[in-house]
C-alpha cells in the first residue's frame, strides 16, 4: 500500500479534526498525518493506523522538530505520548 492510499483510508474513517487541539482540518492533505514513531526507525509501523495521528501542520512540525520535553508538559499531548510509548515498547 502506498502512503497516499493509506492516508486516504484513514481520512475516510476519522473525523477531520486535529487529535491534539481539536482544530478542524478542512481538506485532505498528507501534512495532517503524523507518524508517531518515525518511518526510518520502525519501517514496520509505516502503515500501522495506531502510529498515525491527525494534527495540524504546526502541530506536526512541533512533534517532528520541537522540544519533546516541553510537549510532555502540555496535557493536550498526553494521548500522543501514551500511544508513542505503547508503539515503541510493543510495536
């Protein structure tokens, strides 16, 4: 399965809101789909739906390049970190 097909399947199954902030995501865009565990570190999780969180472009950038210690202190990220830890420990 290709990434775009995978993302479109998720888009059809989930509400179109950021799972972090609740902000609406008005139209389909691959930038809204964030892999919690990177594709490079765990290629086997690339097309695992539990490894994908819908988020705004800015939230996606924060997750990828931001200060994770700072994000951990913000309770809106709790669900993401819980899922991230679960995936890292169990796959």
